[in-house]
């Protein structure tokens, strides 16, 4: 389905400022549809003046839809929808007494001109399914009155307002809690859901007739509410924005809610506002649980790292006391492998999520190889390219693989007293990661066969690459005459 901006740029003469204005209306699309109990369709004038394009539509959650099918991107020639034509040409809301019939469904249609800087740039059609219409309740009357005020503001160019987008992803919806306040910020209507929200804050009486700012100030302690300017602007209904507040102590202990204000001035003068409320107590509790869980996971990684370092220290101590050079060498190799795993857990203990920037781990492993990796040759390690961010399930075995390959290159690629350079290369290609460890040493022995190799290090590398990482390992000659070990594995 094409976007509003794509349709506007392709088929209309609207400039970027006009499109931005329409996108601000889009931000409150659902609110207007729910208050109207009607489907909304945004009609954009064709650049050639031959009709209108449907740029966007929204169905209500408060009533039955009048449009079963999506019509975004469709073209309606001039004269087909007379109310849309009239609203665009005359610049005022157009209505008819008789409903339209669509698939045996009576639909009442209204057309609202969208005005910006004194000119009409689009038309909104409001389509109400009249099946099952009954005498409206007090709640529905207030919804419809608010929708009428917003429609008049759109037609007069007073709505939308700059910076009206919500700061919260969980911004209130009409059904979460609806208040209507007058120009003084006094509640003149409160929906049952809105009353229930304030009951959680500790309200014992009624909302109607109360100054909302004063009431909220009495119920919510200073540390749980925004600054006075924000509190008065939002709850007084004079700023098109939202804020979050909560309560502690008494009946409202731990309650949290988001409050959003939409000021009303259908004729240019401020007459009050719509106040939408949403109880987010459970959402905030879950947020706190997630923060606690994340902190616990990081603490586990920290303790695992400490335990692995203890194991490495014990193995190193044992290697120093053992008499057999072969046994001491085997223990030193075990120390390195445990150390590479510890580095991953140390990084994870400092991460917010279960992912790590692997370049930092690779660089630390490289320094480890340079410092203690080779006892007979002086080697330096250089990294090229980037591993990117990897999940812990990949990072841990990959760290062992990279460490093992660099260590093998340092120990077996150079003669005693020699020197050289090991290059660690990494490239991301979509969902695959290619890694290569290349040295400029003596190269592989004549007739080397990876399948027949008995080296413990290579066996560990091959098992981890193929079984744990689902990748492929290849050994061959490097461009400098040394050895090249390359691995390719899938990554998210």
C-alpha cells in the first residue's frame, strides 16, 4: 500500500510543508476516527485538477466500519463525490441529509476541508455506518461534540498544531479514558474509564466540576509528577502534548498514567480541551521487571567471568608446578581458551542487551596473542574490517575460534626468533559473516589435509565452526606465502 507522502508527491502539486501538515493530522488519525464513530478518508487533489486521490484512511475502533476494502491509492474523478468537490471548492464542511448506500449499508457522509495558511490543500471525508444507530449515550454525545470541534478546527486551519506528535509510544487512545475540560480547566465530562483511572490515584469523589490541575496536584506527590509548567499546560488543556505522572502512598500506590491534551478552539478562541488518559501501571511494572532481569543477567555474566578467571589462574598455577613440558603446554592452551570465553562474558556483563560489539572482543584477543601467544617469535596482529554486533550465542564460540586460529598462526607459522604479522579480516555480507586469519609465516606443510589433521586446536575450531556456528572452515595458502584460515557463518 503506498504511503501518503508517496501518493502526494506522485499525483499532486502539494509542497513538502503541505505534506508535513497532513502527516501531523495523520498522527491523530485514530483519535478523530474514534471520536467520530466513522471511517476517515483523506482525499488529495489531483495535480491536473481531474479529481482526488485517496491518500490515507482510518477505521474507527468505536463503531462499525463503512469501508470493508482499503481504498488508499485509488483515484476518484471530479463529480463522482460531490461532497468532496464542494468542500474543496467552497472551503467549508459539506453535508447531505440523505445517506449513501454501499453494499446495502446506509452511510452518512461529511466532507471537511483541510486548510493550511488560508488555502484548502485536501479534504477529509467522514463516513458513518448507520446500521444499528440508536439514541446516543452521554458518552457518545461528548465524543461527537469533540469530533465536531476538531472538524471545525481542521476546516478553519487551527488544527493540527506544531509539535503535536505524542512523545510516548503508548499514547492514550479515546477508549482508555476521555475527559472534557472547559476554558478554565474544569472537568465538564469524564468517561467511566477516566474516572476509574483517577480512582487508582486515590480519588474518592467525582471528577466533574473539579479543576483537573488542582485535583491532580493533591493526588500526586511532586516527585511523581512533571514540573508545574507542564502540569498546568497539559491538565489545563492549553498545550497539545502529553506527560506521564504517577502516585505513591495511599490508595494510589504505584499507579502510573499518561495524560494527553488536545486544546479546542473551533472558532479561534480557546474553549477547553480533550484530555485523554491511559493507565500504564502494569506496563511500567513490566518495564521495571525487565530492567531488574537485565541487571540480573549482567550480574550472572560478571560472576561467570570471575569464575572463569579463577579457573584460568588455577590452571596457570598448576602449569608452573608440573614437571612435564608437554603437560604444561597443554595447560597453558587451556588457560587461553578459558580466557577467551571470559572476555566475552566480561563484555556481556557491561552490555544492555544480549549482544556484543565483537570488534572490541577481537582486539582484546589480538592483544592477548601478541602479549603471551608466542614464546619463540615476535608477531603483531592487525584487524581489518568489522565483525559488527553479534548475539552472545555466536560471540562465545566465535571468540574461541578466532583465538585458536590466531594462536596457531603465532605458534606454528614462524621459526624461533622470527617475526611477522597476522591479519584478522572480517566482512559482513547481509546475513553472512566471513572471517579470515592470514599470516606471512612458513605456510602449511606439504600434503596438508584438514580432514586428516590431528591437532587438538584445529579439531576444536572445526567442531565449533561446523556444529555450533553452522559455518564452514577452509585452510589454504595466503597471498604472502603463509597460511590463510577462512570461516564463513550465518549471522542475524
